């Protein structure tokens, strides 16, 4: 197993799910309450079977989790070591805008630890990637904290759109297309908003 597969198997436990690595297919099967609801391959998280309402909500969170874990694992594997006297060895840069940096360290047992800092100042450590990413985005000026939704609000909006698309037969073609586009944009805002830094952002090399 690679770092991504190990991390996704650890993180799905936060959703009260279990995971099994399938060596023959290099995939991870995720189960909820004994039922397999997702199959995670290197490039996708695929829904399995006909899911009920609770399982559909869990799968939605698995999709988000997959995107986040794939994002920071890829950045970590390409990242260069951080040279900062206030940060212990093992941290690699994930993202940088100006003097503001976000870095991560991987441990086989406990998974990832994140740190956000501005030069030698404002060092803050996180176990949660979403919290570290939000701190980085605000500290770097990538987003205005007063003008964005927090993670809980975005998740609620995303789920409302998802449920409407999946379960409302009253929608016409134009409505479905509009909601599909809203869902796509919300997914980007949640999972990949760091890329909004464009050329100003120096991602891991």
C-alpha cells in the first residue's frame, strides 16, 4: 500500500466506516454497517450498489474525504523538506504563498500532522487537514474569512444539492444542469480551493 491508501483507510474510520485493501486490484473497499458502499481506486471513489439515504450521505463524505486525502498526499510526496528552526524534522512543504507556508509530516501509526506558519512567526499545528487549509487560506489572504462559508456550511449546501439531484423527480433538464454545475463548483470550493491561488501559489515541487 502507498501513503494515500494507508491514509484513506485510517481516515474513513472518522465516518464510522471500515476499509479493506484489495491487493489484486490495488483498491480500497469501504463498508458502512457491514455493507460495501464505496470502492476507492487511484483515480476515483466509486459508489457501490443501491444506497439508502444514510449510506448516500456517508458516500458523499467519502467523496470529499477522498479528494482531500488525494490532494495533500500528492503534495506531500512531491514536497521539499522544510528548513525552519522552530519546526522538527520530517515536515515537507505542501503549499506556499508569499511567506505563508503549509507543511505536513507523515507517521505510519498516527497519519499526518500539519503546520501553518508565516516565516518564523504564527506557527500553528493541526491534526485536521481542513482546519490547517482554512488557516493557510486566511493567513495568506487567499480568502477573506468574512466572505466565505465555513466547512460545515459548505458541506450542508453540497449535501442539499446532492440530495436534490438524486431524489427529486420534479426537476426539469435545465434545473438538473444548473444544480449539477452548482454541485461541481461547491466540490471545487471544498476540496481544491487552494488551487485558487493560481500563479501566486507555489505548490510542492
